[in-house]
């Protein structure tokens, strides 16, 4: 063996070790990932805390307190996303006076990542919602409202993908049927599309084409209705195959803990809603591990 | 020889990357909970400071005195008509009629609102815009429906049956001792089945709210684009004293 050959050989071996080491590192070095999802719904312009004398929610809520809590959680885990499931507007004079400007500005200050559109978010019409868009630094997500023939065209995405610490988080929005609930004059040519069909299409795309590690739905359908024909979050959960978490709203449902139910594949899915008026903040922590795939025994859920 | 090693390196590398991708990010554990927003969480100063001027402005507007109520105005102080109901219906008639007349050349014949739509009392004392927000928190517009006399008759039957003092103005209903209709009059005249009447109400009721089905047959609806709450505030600004009475617009005799 001459000297040149020897060097090339050792370089190759070196490269092998190096690459092997690198790839091992990229697998083992970041085996554990922790993602925190925070959420609110139906805040209804409740910026101030309720007074101490309030019969239902004494001294509860308050956006400035929520800000402190969100800051603390972000400090603890920077890999945090913050969402709202709609009905941001209507409920206090802050909305009547400023048309939602303050709500959007404050949600931007809290660094909300996305919100879906609730029926009351149409209360000042499409024009009223459009007028507040410059104050929102977060995304408005709705997959089953077709705004193409309205002023909102191009300002609402069906879904968005968030890259957090190397994880791909796909988030889509769903809205409630508007006819009979919202005056036509307010929603104009907004088309409501079947939420179940849209949800299964979008989640499949997020999983099979976008390879998302986690799929989240922001829904303003409502938690549950006895009427079997009326879409709700529990019925939606049964139809889905890839959605991991449904963050709900509309029915102002206070749950003792997040609901664990089965999806279309018989796999566990979480459905959560945290009442209304900013009384509570929902927190769901997702823990990911790589490297132990073969012996994986599924996902443990602690609620 | 060294070429084979190179191939091996590339092969191994690809394998390790692929296997890494596949192994990547298995969801192993989920923890979910709800955190109450209570006084344990201190208010963030920068948010408080940002909200403060908005709050101050709202309070100035809402709390400046517009009128005075010598007595408490309530929707439960009469069986068939109440001070709060009469005040609301009379305000809708007086404030919306000029708008309706300027748009259509017609006059409002009478007003029908719903008892459930009155959400608060007005306490005796100073009256402010805040009272209007408390009584009427909803963004409901005043609309005027064109209704046939036969539907007005259904409306009267509904009002007698309902057992609730739904606010009315411009319409008089007189019952006998058995709560049967003695007569009903609109602006002093008997209801004519073939005539059409212009009924001012809320956009909520005209679109089927509170099961007031007789509005389904209307021949036209004119939206005044005037919020009931704004009509109240405008009225409070015009008058010094708010002293509505339980009267004989709907009574048993």
C-alpha cells in the first residue's frame, strides 16, 4: 500500500465514523422534545377580571394576569404555542367602543400564534372583522369558511404549520354553521362547508403530505349536542384519523379535565374546552421521543 | 478497494439518516390540565398600562349622568305591562319612527319587543349609558316589519297566552276577568284583518327569536340600522327624568 492510498483509506474511514457519529448524535442527542400548547376560547372581550362581588366568577379572569401566566410557562418551556378557539369579540363595552381593536392588539402582545373565527367574531360584519386585521400579528385559521367572495378573501388560512424545536405542528380551524345563528347581513357571501369532510381532508394532508408530528384542530363547533345531525367536537373526534387534539369553543363548556376519546382508528384523541371569558387557560404538554421506536408502546395520557 | 469503502459509507449514512427520520418524534406522553386565572397570578404591568387609557375613556362615557330615575325601573313590577317594558317600547317608537318615516314615508303603527330581552333593572338615581348597556347588552337593531292584520291577531293571541309582559307600545289589549280578549286597538282603532301594519321590533325577533312565528309571514322588513341600545342612550340624553308608569296599554278589566 502506498502512502496516497493509505491516506484516502483513512479519510474514508474517518468520514464514515464522522457521519455515523453525526447521525447518531442527531438521533440520540435530541431524543426528547417537549411541546406545550396553551389555549383559550370564548373570551368575549373580557379584558378585565370579574369584580370580587360577581356571583359566578368572583375575582377571576383578567388578561393582564393571563399574560403573566403565559410568560411564566414560556420561560419554563420556550417551545410553547398559544391558540384561541374563537368568539374573541362581544361581551363587554371594550368591543362596543373599539370594535375588537383592543382584543386583537392584546392577543398580539401575548404572542398568540393563531385563532379560529367564532360566530360572534362576525358581530361587526365582515367589514368590522377586516378593519381589525392590521392589529393581529397572529393567524386567523378557518378551513370550512369559504371567504372567496368576501372582503376577507386571502386573509384567512385553512391551516398553518408551526416549526417548533424541529417538530412540525399542523393546526387547522373549523367554524360553526352561520345560517340562523348570525344575521346574513353580517356574514354576507361567506360559505359554510361541511366541517367533517374538510377536517378529514386537511388532517390527511397535514399528516401524509406535510409529515406533521402533531395535528391540532381549533374548533368553534361546540363541545356536544344531543342532536345527532348537528356537528360538534365529540362527533368530529370520531371522524378523524390524524388529529391529536381538538381545542373547542362556542358552548362555553367547563370541563373538569380534557376529554380523552377515540378517533376513527380507535386511537386516543383529546378534546378540550376551558369555559369562557378568560376564566381558565388550557395547557396540554406533548412529550416526544426518538430512538425507541420499535418498542414503542403507544402514548400515555395523563389528565 | 477504497471505492467499495466509499459506497459503504454512503450506504450506511443514508440508512442512518432514514432510520433517524423514521424514529424521529414518537409521541410518548401527553399531559393535560386547566389553569384557573385567579389573583395568584399578578397582573403584568405592561398590559395593565396599555389597557388603562381605554378603560378610563369607557368609564368616562358610560358613567356620565344622562338622566335621573326617581324610582327603580323593572320588568317585574306589573302583570301585563311593566315600567321597564313600557320605557323600552316607548323609546323604540319615539326614536325609530322619524328614521322609518324619512326612509319610507310610512309611520310605525306599534312596537313589540320581548320580555326576555330586558337584561337588567335601572336602579333609582342617576342614569348613565352604562344602564343602557346593562339593560340591552346585545347588538340588536330596530327593524320594522310589514305585517297583515290576521298576523296581528295571532300576535295578540300569543301575547295573551304567553303570560309574560312582552313590551308593547301603540297597541292596547284589554282582557275580561277570565283573561279573555275584550278588545284590542292600534292607535285607538280596531285591528282590521285585511289591513297591513308596520310593527317595530328587533332584528332578533323578526328572524324567529322567542318563537314569535307571526313575523315569518311579513311582507317586508326595513332595517333602521339603529341599535336598540343607541336609541336608549339618545333618549336618555333628551330627557331629564325617566319615570315610566305601569299603565292601561295591556290590562284586565
